[in-house]
C-alpha cells in the first residue's frame, strides 16, 4: 500500500476518533437528564479506536495519534521516514473532525466555545483543577502504558486478531482514569483540533499535550523494545 493511501487512511481514522470521542463529550456527556457522563465519553473514545483498528488497521496500522507513531518509531516498529506524512494526516483529520463537530454543535443556540469544546487543559482549565505537574505526569505515564499495550498486543507472540480489542479497552481505561485531570489527551492531534477552535487558553496550554504524550510514547516504545521485544539469538 502506498504511503499516500496509508496517510489518507490515517486522516479518516483520526477524524473518526476525534469526531466520535470529542463529539460524545460535546454533544452527549451532559445532555439533560440522560447524559452519558465520563464513562460514556471514555467508552466512545475506546470504541472509535476499536472500530477503526478493524477498519484501517490492515491499511495503515491505525495509529491515529502522532505520539503513537513516534512511539512505534522508538520501538522499531515503524520507519522514521514515514513519520511526517502520518503526523500531518492525523493532525489534519483531527482539525477537520473538530470543524464538522463545531458546525453541528453551533446549531444549538445554547452552545458556546466557552464550555471548552472538549479541549485539554491544566490548572484552572483542568476539569478537576489539577496543577501543571500532575497533568504532565499523568499524560506521560498513561501514554507510556498505552504504547506498551499497543506493542504487546501487536507482537508476533500475541494471540492473533485481538489487538483492536485490547487497544480500544486500554484507551477506555485511560479516559476513565484521566478525564477529571486533563480531559484526557494522550494524543497531540486530538488535543490540537478542538484547541484551534477554542483559541486563547486552549492554544497556550497545547504544548503540554504534545510534549507529555510524545515523551511518554518514547518511554513506552524504548521500554518494550529494550525489555520485552523478542530478540534473535
């Protein structure tokens, strides 16, 4: 499969992740009386990855996340030469999904970007008021473990066909843990899309949701490759 076609798959896959996950947060999380809440949003993010892993996994590997792509490079599962195309496609997919979501949400007269539009934040913009260090640390740790699950479930020694389930459930668990802390990123593209529409504080805090997930992904990739990867004798 050509790199251009794989990048297009990453665009649509990341669109689905952001539209499904952030859409659940913006449109359904606090819906009067029947809102799905944090648990519903966590499940929505997990389901987007699970469904896309089956749909485009055979095409692009279904990264949907610049940090994942970088972590896979660190884990020697993905060539660095293809990284820029994947990252650009992922970020553009996230921005496009945020744009469509904005058009839908703005059809409700009570909608306002002041509500955050599912953006990630720290300090006063953390859902639970968590400080910068706490937000940085949880994003780093959770992304590192996300890479461990991705690399482990796609290892040649792992049971075949179950990786999408493990990865989707892992992302669900990650959201269950960290929505109150940062609104959960572990994905710089997912953070970038909504932040560009909110502007102001969301853009000024966006750096953390690139730096921490990328560092965490590198840690996870290096750890798996160095400790758990099968080595030829």
